[in-house]
C-alpha cells in the first residue's frame, strides 16, 4: 500500500487517498467502483510511488471500467500535448473562449506606440482582452513574476495605440506563482491556469462545457494531431463536425478509425 508519493518536482508527500476519491467523484464514478480502485491501489502499489506511476495505474483501471472516463482523467496530461510550438494551445484557448461568449481571434499582429507585436489571442466581451498563452510541456513549470512583467510591458505599449478599452489576460496550462498572482491582482491582470481562479479555472471551464482537446486520446500520434491542428481541428467537437472524407484526406487516418474515433467522442460529449 502506498504511504508516500514522489511528486513531479521531486518532493515527497504522504499518500492521500482523498485526492484520488475527489478526482474520481468529479468524473461521476460511483462509490462502488471508486472503492474497487482504492483497493487495487492498496493491494498492488508499493509504499513509495511517483505521481506518474499512480496516474498510469488509475488510468489503466479506468480504461477497464469505462474508457470515456479514462480519457477525461487524462485531461491535465492532454494539455501538455498541445505543442510542441504552443500554437495548438493558443487555438484551443481561442476555441474554448468562444463557447463562453467571447469573440476571439488568435495570432494577431498589433501596433504599439513603439513596436509591432504578435499576440496569441484577442477575446472581446464587454471589453477587449489582449491574451498571452504560456504553454509548457512540463507540468512542473510555473509562471513567475518575470513572465507577467514581460507581458505587461508589451500590453502597456499596445494600450497606448489601441482605440478601445483593453485589458491583459494571461493563460497557462500549468500554474502561476504566488508572487505573480499578487502582482496581477494589483494591476487588474486576468489570469487563467489549471487551478486558478478557484471557481473559474481552466480545468473547470473545460469540464463545465466538455470542451476537451483531441489530445485526451493517447493513441493518436503526434503526426496525426499536427495534421488536424493545421486545419484548426483542436476540440473533440471540431472533429465530430467534419465530414469523414475530409478528415481522411487531411489526417492520414483510415475511414474505420475516423468512425471509431467519432463514436468515442460521442461517448464523452
């Protein structure tokens, strides 16, 4: 039975089964199946386990119980596959915000008072948000005050030359440091990370509207994903809406694989 967990940052902490229970409850798994997974963890895993090993073990058990739940469980890791350049993550955020009523554009060039800048996205609802995406492949990477100050300097230059009210919005697939959050709060900078703000986090926004990226499917190759991203197909719903022949042409997938994938998507959304 696990007693300690080695986190991604190499820190060691006591194993807390309540974290597993809460995650599985969020997936709407019933109490009987949750209890079964906990028994399997206690029976099969050693006293010291890494978060990666623990995740893989639970993921494999969920796949046996209900495949669609396993893919939802894979969400945090799925966001790290929206790379390697970061552009797919920017597209994903743009698509996500549209479903929350924002009028969005991604990869926009704007003139500041001094320089011209490439901006990850613009999102307009009441006011215009100048959006900067901070994508990281490693979940250990936090966005510190230097990251926020750099984006804020660009924002100030653009604001001097912008005709509408504009605010800065920083989005990441990982986390912000405490110092970064404090500075953002002082200067009215909107932040969005995996678990911040508490009631409107990235995790919440995705799960609330089931806006899952295609990367939750771990069997899709990076080449297939990049082919789809190139044609602005990032969400499960983007894939579901497209014609099979079109998807076959651009993705390199076989027709039977496309039909199977669409069925999996319907199970999830």
